């Protein structure tokens, strides 16, 4: 029995050693995580608690560190970032032999950025695996009055660049919407400014206005409050800039569509 026991024990130890060796090999082969914008880290300095700080990597890839200032850490592994901060502390004569330890508090991959014309632009955590575009727009407070009707989602899918334009009104017009896609870690939602036109001359309220879908010259004139008593709705001049930069003047009909950047001039009545 003792001999059998020793044989069994030797077999168990051999299997455990093989498993440990395989796990060590897998770990060694795994690539180191690189810090990037949006990552939240905690910097700890051995025996110097006053120099410990929590920071977030900025869009430029740097963190703000007490007594040192801006320290670039974007694209670095945790170990390389620790050495960079140690070098900065030495260069500033703050510590002779600093020992820095960095703890990764939040990975940017668990966040989605919502930028542009939204009420609360910023980064938002993906708390579940089924967060959709409409959910993230709501988290950002919705689109501002000057925001466009379209948003663009960019990111990666299956290791390849991903880009999708989404019609915001259509997104909420039907439930569920095929465009209300599930967001992936690292996605960015961007809402640009709405297209505008300009109206001046003998208009009641000259200025810049948002172009609504399908807007005609008549509707644009109404946005400006209509013509003044001296003006005429039948004497309009339209300046339109072509893609090549050429400005074309015309006398539009009231049923003509308005395009982004159009300048509508209301002239005085002849009588």
C-alpha cells in the first residue's frame, strides 16, 4: 500500500506541475495591457502616501500628477508607466529612489464615449452587455437643440473598424428599431451640429436658423418671421455655395428646397 500511495502521489504531483507550467506559459504569452485615454489608475508611492493619487488618462494620453505636472503614460504597459513616474519624481528632485506601484481601477474598454451636440458629453460605463444606442443617448441627456438628426457610431467589430450612421428620429419612431444596435466596449457616439441657413434683408427676424427636413424656401421665410412691411416674399435672392467653393445667385421659387449654408435675402417691395 505505501508503494501504491507513493506512485499515486507522484502522478498527482506530475499532473499539477504540468498544469502549472501550462498556465505560466499562457500568462507569459498574453500581451501586456497598454494604458489609454479613459483608463482610471491609482498611483501609489512606497512610504510616501502624500504622493499617492487617483487619476484618469486624458485624451492626449497623460495624467496630472502632484508636484510633477503632466506625465505621458498613454500606450505604455503598467510597468513602463511606473518607471516613467519614478523617473519624473527623480528629475524633479522629489525623491531619490521612488518605488511606484500602479493599480488599474477602470479599463477604458468598459466605457462608451458620447461626444458632440449632446447635453452631457463624456464617457459612460457599460454596466451590462446589452446597452443600446438609445440607452446611451438617454444617459448623455439627449441631443441639444442645435444637434443634428444623425449620429455616427464608430468602434471595432471582430477586429475591424466599424462605422454606422443612425437616424435619431427614426430610432425612436418605432420600437424596437433595427438601428438601435448593441454597443461594444470602446465605441464612440458622435452627434454633429444641425445644418443651418441664413436669412437677412427685409425679414422680421434675420439670423441663422436650423434646416428642418424637407424645408422649402417658404418655410425658411416663415422661420424668419416673414417679410417686413417694406419687404416682399416674391422678391427673394438665394446665394448658394457649391462644393467647389463657387457662389451661385438665383431667384428661388417658394417651393424650392433649402440646402445647408444657403443665404436667403429678402429684398424690398417695388411698390
